[in-house]
C-alpha cells in the first residue's frame, strides 16, 4: 500500500494534468478557425496556458514540500549536535 504522502502527491499531479488538458481542449475548441487551424489569439492563449501550467506545478511543488515536510524525518538539523560539523 502506498504511503499517505505519496497518494496526496499523485492526486495533486493528476489533478493538475487534467486541468491543463481541459484548458488545452477548451482553448482548442473555442479558437479553431474553419475546423482545421487555430487562430492567432488561440495560439497565444495556448502559450499562456502552458506557462501558467509550469508556474502552477512549481507552486504546487513548493506547497507540497512545505506541507508534507515531517520534522521527525531528520531534515531539520539545528538541534542535533551529531549533524553539526566538528570544526
């Protein structure tokens, strides 16, 4: 069975990808000219959606790293004398 943190990461990642696919499909269906090519405005919106997706995943990554950080895992070494240098 997967750990709780791993399930949260999977659900968030799948949700973000589905959001991106929905945005791409929506833009493609709204800004298609003659059923064949995308208009210039649609292309610009598609680029904006891709950049937004990258920024969204960056923010989600930082948020998950902050929220799922467990102090008992030894990531914080301020109070641990063994983790400090001997010099």
